[in-house]
C-alpha cells in the first residue's frame, strides 16, 4: 500500500489516500494545540507515542470484540486504517469530573461521578465544538437514533475495557473522547485515535496527570508524561 495524496491535514495528524481506495494512512505529528487552536506547540515524539498507544488500544478492543478502523501499523508514525465517512461528533465519556465538566457543574476536579457520563460535541472548529444532545443531532441530521444507540453502546464498552486494563497499571481513566464513522455497509465503526491527546490518565495513587493536560495547563514534564504513560500501558 502506498500513499497517493493528502486527503486532509488536521491539528495532530495527516490523513493520506492510498492506492487502495478503501484504505487510508494516518500520519501522527508532534504538533499539539489546545483551547480550540489558540495555544500551539510541539511535543517531541508525541506522534510516535500516540501511534503506538492507539495501536495497542485498538488491538485490545479487537480482541474483546470491538471493531475499529485500525488495519496495521505501517511505520513508527503511521497506521493504515479503513476509510470511513466520518460523523461530525466528538463523543466524550467521563468517569471523574475534570476539565469543562468540572467548570460547568462547579465540581472540584477529581470528584468521582456516580455513573459514567456521555456527552456529544459538534466537531466544528469555527464554532468551538459546542455541546449537543440527541435532539440537536437529529435536527442537524448528523446521525440517526439507531446509530447513536450503537455509538453509545460501543463507547461504554470501550470505557469498561480501558478502565479494567488501566487499573492493572495503577492508572485512573478520568475521561476520553472518541470519534466514529460509517463503513461501506453503513455500519458504525470506531475511528481516530486513543492516546494521551484525547484521554485523561491520572496515576491512581498520586493523581499525577499523565496526559495532554500537562501541555494545556503549562505544567511542564509533558514529554516525560507521554513516555511514562506509554511505558506503563504497554509494558
Ligand atoms: P482535527 O481534524 O481535529 O484537527 P486530526 O489532526 O487528528 O484532527 O486529524 C485527523 C482527521 O482524520 C480527523 O478529522 C478525523 O475525524 C479524521 N479521521 C479519523 N479516522 C478516520 C477514518 N478512518 N476515515 C476518515 N477520516 C478519519
Ligand atoms: N477532548 C478531545 N478533543 C477535544 C475536546 C476534548 O480529545 O476537542 C478530550 C479531552 O482530552 C478529555 C475529554 O475529551 O479527555 C473531555 O474534555 P473536556 O470537555 O473536559 O475539555 P477541556 O475543555 O477541559 O479540554
């Protein structure tokens, strides 16, 4: 499989078309943004780490019956994936209050939630990814009810599998964001990445942050945290 042309360049990845029409190659960059693109920087080796961690989690999910777009790892920064028609939603699952939820509900960061919370955001940089509910999604024709049922089922399964795996690594899964697309049979398939860029990982003993919040909040030790969480998870 060979890359033919750039289909899309995003904030963290470049998506290439290939000589096989149903397959894409995703290249993971070191570029990092926060605050809807207001803060920009690079995190050395982030692309390598996010590619490795996504491969690890997509394989874990597959061995537990959850399909994703992942096909194979092509190089240290590249994976081949199924080409999907993406749904313009960010699906956030939360186990512990942090970030925007902590602010919105006035909860101290770190407050455990009685049940996992699932939120939808409209994936639209110009609008700053506003939060949506099922009615907005129907009204905008972004997805159908049965598709949202599938998205929610898969998202909660991913949550449980990741929580279980991370528990054995002394890591708490605070929250994460997933993206989904439709395949050639209109089936819902998990896409994008699962990495410290789109998950909050805290050390279960010290609550030390091992994710992109260190970059977002200028906490220092960003590269070390990315290396540490990859080693812990994949060791
Ligand atoms: P952003 O668009 O948020 O800046 P990235 O830099 O991560 O994000 O770019 C990757 C893009 O590729 C995203 O827009 C994502 O929705 C899209 N994408 C992820 N997986 C697939 C797939 N399997 N098929 C088509 N597009 C995908
Ligand atoms: N998230 C993401 N991309 C976004 C917004 C959020 O990957 O555009 C992830 C983020 O890493 C966290 C979860 O979604 O794991 C919840 O993020 P939150 O809404 O608290 O965002 P914040 O505004 O604090 O970044």
